[in-house]
């Protein structure tokens, strides 16, 4: 009997010490220890080569871990072939059979499982209704748009009532407007069905829009796994801060620490106080990171802690807000976001001198 590490009651999937190497040397996935909760929408997010897709492929059964254990409902999956895992899979390229009708494509997983004809027809109809494609049952994939084909691929993944649905960048081939529409459809479908979805993407906005939680991958390791607002507002390291959303960086060295806070001195003598995110100590080089919407324009001309003199380089109109690019002494340019109704916009012209105030509770200091 396998010696399985216990998983919590609300966990459907558990990764324990999972590694994956190719050619016996290259560690693509270095160490995965995390749970996937029942009924959640979990997104695996990261740049190309970060290990997110390899993680999904090991869960699907198309790759096997070199070390560690993957469990589904407490059962070891390591050597179980894909068709025996009761997991639905949706690919980016849809993977529909061109010679089969929509109905036949969706019925295929049921035929493999040897369900009788009447039960197959009932389940196909229900799956098509889930994705609002019932009237297309007799069409062929070539007669459907990209968005329609993606719905059919999703219906095929749902038709046999899987415990888990995996999606590998399923919206990547769609145009921007349709992709955003499908994001909302997928989120609504997930909420309606209550199934567990695991979704792979490199698109951060897609991850934040749909997910309950997001696991950020880099170099074969999960850098942070959290609910979306926690991930955005409280990144645990520089990579997450830079990869998720827009981010401003200020470099200097630590001059004071106090409980959970730290103060960083910039090369021009300015002082910034913020959250000591990963235990910096006095004397260390450090980087202070903050989101553009957490920087405010202030009228005072007297610099203090968390106030920086800056000069306006340009204003960029984004439709729902204006992004202002500012030059700060001996630092990279920083950006602030202002609403269209912000009175400060009228005084912001190129080369204008401004004072920036940084929210200390949202300024995170990393070493």
C-alpha cells in the first residue's frame, strides 16, 4: 500500500515534493508542494519556461513526475494513464475531430467509456446546453468560429462529469474582444457548475479576471500562491511584484527596521518607509516597489518620508484613466495613475515639478 501524505478535507489535488527533469539533468519543475481546493478556479501563471504547463501536463497524465507524489482525492496518480484519471482537458488548439459533427465530438469520450446510446445522447444535450451551443449539434468544426469551437471543446471536457477540468491557454487563439467575453463566460460557468478548474496562462489580466487563487511560477518554483487581491496588493518578492500588474521600483539601502517595517535611503537622500516584505536588515541594498495607483500628487513642496520630488515627462491617455510618467533623481522613471476627473491633471504639463507621496502601507521593500 502506498504511503500517501494526508491532504486536507477541502483539497481535491495535492502535489508533494514533485520534481520533473528532462534528460536526467534539467530541472523544469524543482519543487511543488501545494493543494488544489475542491470547487476552486486555480490559475497557474508565469512566463514561458516557468514550469506551469509541465505542472498541468503531469496532472493530466501526459507527463510523469521524476520525484514526489501527485494525489487526486487521496489516490496516487503518478503512473495512472490520462484516460483513467477522470479529468477533462481543454487545449489551446481545440483538438476537435474535423470529420465528426459537434455531437459526435462531444459523444466521443462517452463512447470510449462504453456508455449506451440513450445515456450518451442525454449527456451530450446537457453538455451543449451548458455552453449554449445546442443548435449546432449537427455542424462540423470547420463550420464554427473560433469561439464556438472553444465552447465545443469545453463541452467535450465536461460531458463525462469529470472531477477536475484542466485548461491549457484555451483562449490564446482568440481575438482580444472575444477572449475577454469568453473569460467572463468561463467564470460564470465555473460558478454555476461548482467544478474544480485549473487554468494555465501567461496573461496576468486573464488570471486576475477569472481566478479564485493564482499560483505564480518562475524557474520551476511557485513564487506565490494566493487569492487575486492578496497577490496584487501584497506580493511576496520582486518577481511577483513585477510580473503581476504595473509596478514602480526605487533602489537604495536599508537604514532602519522596526517590527514589520523598514526605511530605505535613496541615492539622492530621500527616505521611503514601507513594509519589510522579506526580512531586510540595516545596511542591505534593497528595492522598494509600489503600484502606480498607490502614488498620489501632493501640493506641499517640502520633502519628507515617503515624499519624492519628480518632474513630469509625459501624460498617456488610456480612456478610463491618465498615466503620468515622472522622472525621479537617480531612479528609473515612475508612473502614477490618475482618474479623468482628478483636478491635478490641469496642472500637469511636460517638465512640471511635482511632489509624489507614496502610501507606506502599500510600499513593499525587498532585498
